C-alpha cells in the first residue's frame, strides 16, 4: 500500500478544525498578566497572557478592541473571554479575545511604578542632570549583548553615517537574573575609557526580557556616569527606568546610533555653513578695515603731519614756562624765609638765648629747693603726729600715771579668778618690776 503524505497546511487546518469544533474551546474565560503588548497600526491588539508557569499568545481584533474602556499595557492583570484556535500559517494555537476587563496591575508593573516614583522623588530624572550629547564624537562605547541584531544595527549605522568614529564594545548580559549587575558593572568599567558617548541597550522583547533595564542598580550606574548615555532598549513602545535616567532616550538601538553620530551629509552641510559664516565674517572684517584705513588716509593730521608736532611743541613751551615760574616762586619763598631768619633778634643776639636758658634753670633750682623744704616740713609734721598717736595708744604709758600691769607666766591677769593661792605674779610698774606670791584672794 502506497503511503500518502499530506502538507503542513493540511495538518494545521485539520488541527484548527478540531480546536474550532471543541465545545470547551469555543468560549473560555482566562485571567492573566499582559506581556509583550503591541497595538498594531491596523487597530488589532497583539499580546501574550501569562501566569507564573505558562503563557499563551493572544489577538484581539479592532472591532472588539474599540469596546475596551482602558488602555492595555504590559504588566496589567486582565480578565478575558474568547475562543481558542490555531493560526494555520504559524502552526501555533492562540486565544482570539472577544472582551477584556482590567483585573489590577501585575507585580512587575507595580515594581516598575514604585521604583519610578522613588527615583523621580530623588531627582534622578530631572533635566538639570542631563548631559549634552557631543555633535561629533570620536569614540563611542556600546554596552549590549555581543551577538544579536542590536549590536549589528548599531555598528552598521555608525559605520554608514560617520565612519571615522571609533567604537568600543563592552559585552554584557542583557537578560536574566545576573543581567542588571553585569550591565551596571560594565557602565562603571566604561568610565575608565576616553569615551564621548555610551550607548546602553538591547533589542526588543517582552517586559520580562527587558526587566534588567528596570533595575535600580542599572539606573544608579547610569546616573553616576560622567559619560553622556543614550538608552536604547527594545522598540519604540518599550519604556524602561533606564530611559528616564539616561541623558537621551532612543526608540531603538538603530535610533541610538543615529542620535550618537551625524551623517556625512550633515557634516558637509555644517562645514559648508561654517565656511559661509567664516567667509562672511572675513569680508565684514576686511570691509571694516578698509573703512578704517580710508578714514585714516583722509585724516587731516596725516595730510598735515607737521601740525601734530606743532601742537606738541606749543605744549612743551607752556610746560617749560610753568616749570620756570614754579622754580622762581619756590626760590622766592625760600629767600624770604632766609631774610626773615637773618633779621631774627636771636640770631643777632645769640647770648640772649643762653641767658634765657640760664634764667629758666635758675628758676627751676629755686622751685626744687622750695618744694624740697616744704615736703620735708610736711613729712616731719606727719612723723610727729604718728609718734604722738603711738604714745597715746601705747599701754605702757598708762603706768606713768600709777597704774601697773599684772602677769602670770606672760599672761595678763584681768580677773582674780585667773589666780590661785601661792601663784607667783609679776607686777610691772612704770619703773621696775615686782614678783609677789599670792597669800589671799579677795573676790
């Protein structure tokens, strides 16, 4: 029996019929997170619905999409109804969505918005921190995967537009758990090279594929870079945290290369413009110089150069005359002073100056003698007064009036209670002392 082979189209169409006739697949209710969303120019929506373990391709035609009351985005959780069928040309099954409702935001989208808000509040997105991209870079660094469409597009675009520009690739992981740290490390390494611009990015993909460029470590590495950075992540509809922090955001890697370098035609136009400006400036300068030269040629002084000397000669004569007058006036003043001094009485009678000083000296001697006697008299009187005062307060002077001073062992006795029978006392008189023994005490 001859084996009958069928075509791919036939088997795909057969499987499609099986899906379409299955009652369980004609209307299904699914919930999941939107990923890899694309709004086609035709109005149709293409996306992937996923959960933690699986995903399914989905399409929503324009007629159904127009009934949605919100704007679908990557990271959104949605509730959809539709039918499961097969796309024969691709041989893959997908859901054809009839209705879609929003079911909250996906975890990735929540993380994205949270980090975006945090970095915005810290000022990492502020325009004042954006560095200008040089118009004519000589060396450009590229941080992306060493293979793939992105690096090829960037290199080919730079070579085509501005072939004299040197490029330096820093191979990096752009997807996966280690990607964010690797990208940040490569940005830090690039700071040690003499680069004019740094392009950081990758080709398109789902939000999960691009997630490394939404990590905080990458954002802070971009912000800390002293080299201007162009972010080139995914397609035009893909927006990442890196795009907000970078100095410039490109819609695609190819677009980043176009922003980084001019075309040969642009360079030619700029050079032509500069040439015209330089020529115009040179002509203006020459015209101005010619005008100044003409004015100088027509100057009355140049036509009559002797007038310049005449003015100077006249000025010199005036200055000489003023100088002579000043000298004469000065000499006259000094001569007057000398004449006045010559007629001075002191000069005519110099002995008088000595006699006057002698009289002053004599008066000073008399003044000193007078003051010396007065001071001595005053001091003598003060001394006598102090002696009298001392005599008045001296307790021994009282003895002259018949009083006596009684002591016991050098202690003055003021009360009879201070002595006992048979005590020996000293009695000091005005002249001499008496030692006595106590026989009786009368209180």
